[in-house]
């Protein structure tokens, strides 16, 4: 089996989001009102954060709240079971991100929107979307520095992100595209049969990554309510909310994000996405000691290394993915960046030399299937 073809990869969830992300978990764990206030203040949040659901919070504050909630959980159920229950209660209409996705033209457009406005996405983990052996998969991994030494927090976040994605896809395109298989990166818990029943598909435990597999055609599937005009209306509102959460994010990082999730648009197009003139964008990047060209080179080089390390596809395909006219143009650029040709770099670089990989490789570790019967 060849290496997966990565469609998009977000290396970390956004560091800032809004307080309404906490409402679902707090309701599920049945936290009394007076205890909610105490919990919020312990985690550095204002006592009225839930009364003003657009209150900005950091990802670390969100994870602190979840870790406290897991201490209150019913130990008759496993952490992944609780994560599934919270995810299954989610509805697209619960936040601006879901409302916007409902009207996108395809699931690929949904991905582009989520990656353009990560502050509005409720996921805890980094996300990879890839095609592997004619199947599409969505994979999640919580960053090591966020999980720390708390395995329960990792299991909750990765399972919740995965189950939330499955729920979102079902709400967007209907029941015609169910998951073919789910992977979970921990041993089977005592209630593994209930977990499989809730996911309603084959489940493999002790997997390399939390993943859900679907037919590859799902990426082109249109949401049931697809409507470009309504989508643009909600996207404008989403952009305003996201901007309010980006007040301290450098413009260079915002450009880097756009380049990472798109097909390397020109400077003018990126400036328009950021509601800036090309001159203003250039001036602000210069103030941060960089330029559009330098950021494009940086992102292209990083993406090129990923593709050369993790893919055996022809150079022409890699060049096309990176926005070059042909393999020769890609080879000239890569050599100017590194002093090596792409093929030479691939030969001299051992897999795993760079730990900034988009998705963990299947390690050959034994996978434990859950029995299909009760």
C-alpha cells in the first residue's frame, strides 16, 4: 500500500476560540450553575463567560475545563464513551461554523472554510484529510504539549473530534455516506461493544491514529442545503467573528495559514482574503521582517519535503500540487532552496528525520478489532 495522498493538514488547532465551545460538555456532565462559575474561574475564565458565549478563550483553558470535567465523570463508562456522547449531542446550528458549512457547495469547500477560520472550529486536535487506497480518511492527533501526562484527556479529545466529524458529515450530506471504519489509538475499553454500536461501523483499537475512513467520493458530495449565495452571507459573518479572535495573531502567521491550506494564490489574492490592499499587506509583512515571497517559499518548501518524504508519486504530480508549471520548474526552485534536487533530497533523507510529518505512518503495530456481535 502506497503512502497516503494528503489533501490538507492542520498542524495544531487554533489557540483561541469562543466560550460557547464549553456549553455542550458542561451540560452533558450536568454541572450545577454554581459549580460552573467555580470551574470557569479556576481555569482563568470570567464567571459570566457562558452568558456571553462569544467570550474569547484559549485552547489551554478549554482543555483545563475538560480535564476537570473528566474528574467528575461516571466511571461506569469509559472516557471515549463520554466523548462520543458529547459529540453526538452536537448540531450544526450550534455555532456559526456549522451554519456556514450547511450551505457550502461540497465537502471540499467545507474543508477550505474550516481551515481558513480555525478559530471557529471546535476541534481540539490537529487534523489530516487524506486519500489512502481509494478511501478518504480524517485523522486527529492531540499535540503532545497539550495532552501532557494525561492519557484520559488525549483519549477524550481525539475521540470527541473524530465522533464530531462523523456527526457533522451525517448532518451535512445525510446517511448515504457512513464511515467505513474507525480507528482509535488506545486499547479496547471495557465498554468497547457499546462504542462500536454507537459508531455503527467496524472499529480498530490500538491504531496509529484516531481516524474515520469513508469512500473517496465523499469529498465531492454536496451538503443537502448547498446554496452558494447563503454560504457567502454566512462566511462574511464568520470572517468578522474570526477577525475578533485574531487580534494578536501576526499578519505573517495569517498569510502562512492561507498558503498552507490553499493552492498558493498570488499576493493580491491573499491580500483580498485578509481585507487588505496588496501594498498594506507588503508593508505589514515587511514590518515583521518577512515578505509574501519568503512566506510562500517557506510553505512550499515544507510541503515539498512532506510530499517527497511521504509519497512515491511522480515528480510531475508533486510539482502540480505545489503550483509549479512542470517538474523542471519545481526541481530548479527546490535546488535553489536546498542546494539539492528533489530526487537527491529524497534519496538522502531517511523517513522520520523530520518530525513535522502530516500523519503518522502505520507502524505495523497489531490492531485489535472489536467483535461485531454483542
